[in-house]
């Protein structure tokens, strides 16, 4: 992904359907973002880390508002492990969240990595990635995982955009 400046983000938000309140609350500091070339998408969050926008360079630059919510424990009081709907990384229950795209008249939710660092997980740049490869006994290459993430993102974004 190419680096995005504050002015470019501002222009993207003007062209999007993001609510004005969320636009004002977003915290974007491009100078703090590293490894732009390793990112397949970017999330920009509000201060409380409960809402944000997902930005993905597909055929056009997709900008989708979302909200995050904690997962609820099961009857035993545990939050079950998941396989991320974006990157297929195995995550322990406390390291996962529900990401919801509110696109009236309906909402679409996914179970995802809490840190939303899916681009780094598929490239084996995190401890979670190494743990996941062991848990899932996955042997495909990093390039194949990157392609899988890109295809999955494209499918999710197209589904969300057509639902609205």
C-alpha cells in the first residue's frame, strides 16, 4: 500500500459515506505508521479504539466505516479462540474482536484480530503469526497467504459495498 498523507485521507473521507462525527474523531498520524509497503489495508481509529475506517486500495480506494466490540465469554466464562475472517490467523479469544460494518438497512460482522495487523500476520512478522502456523499446521507460503488476504478483503469489501 502506498503511504497516505493527512490531506489524502481528508479527500478520501470527503468522498466517502463516513458520518461527520466519526470523521472528526479519527486519529491519524501518518508519521507514526511504519512499513507502508507491507500493508494490504489501513485502519484509522477514534481515540477510544471503538470505531474507525478501513482503507483498502482495490480497483478504487475503498473507505468503509466500522465499529469494534469485545466478544462475550461462553457459559464457562472463556472467550473461545478464532480464526480471523480477514487473514485466517489463529487468535486466542482475548486477542480477537467483532468488527461490524453498519451499512443500513443491515450490519455485517466479522471475527478479526484485535490488533488489525492482518497484513503483518500473513507475512510472519508477529508472534501471533508464528503461533498460528503451529496451531493450524499451515504450510502455505507467505506469498500465498498475502494473496488469500487480498482476495478475502476484496470479497468482504465488495459484499459490504453492495449491501449498502
